[in-house]
């Protein structure tokens, strides 16, 4: 997969654009994501935290970054490890 690819969840209505990816299986709701998934399944327990449109999701090592373009009931993961919401960088103080 290359940056800019649009991925759809097979477990819910979530969709994401791939920003950065080095290796591994990208999942949502416990099922692999692909460009042609139907999105009519049910998220697996533990992977049902939901996604928020417009937010970026990353792993702890920084090997993947996804931009959520359509929210859903499943949560993003890489090789079974849940991705976390990317925090905004603080602005410098203007004292």
C-alpha cells in the first residue's frame, strides 16, 4: 500500500486515508481493511471503540498513520495492536 490509498473497513462504516505505512496488516474492528471492503460486518469485542472523522491515528512506534475520513463503530489497529489518537503538537508560548 502506498500513501494516499483509501481503505475501507469490513467490520463497520469506517474509512481512512493512508498517510504513512511501513509494514503490517491494517485492521478496523478486528478485520483487515482493503480498498474494496463492504463495511457491513460487526466489530470484534475489544476493537469496537469507534473512530472520529478528521482525526489521525498512529501506533506507538510511529510506523503507521491513518486519517479517518468516515467514522464508524470499529477501531483501527496494526497487526492486532490498537492505534491511538495522534495528539496535536503544543504551540510555542508567546510571552
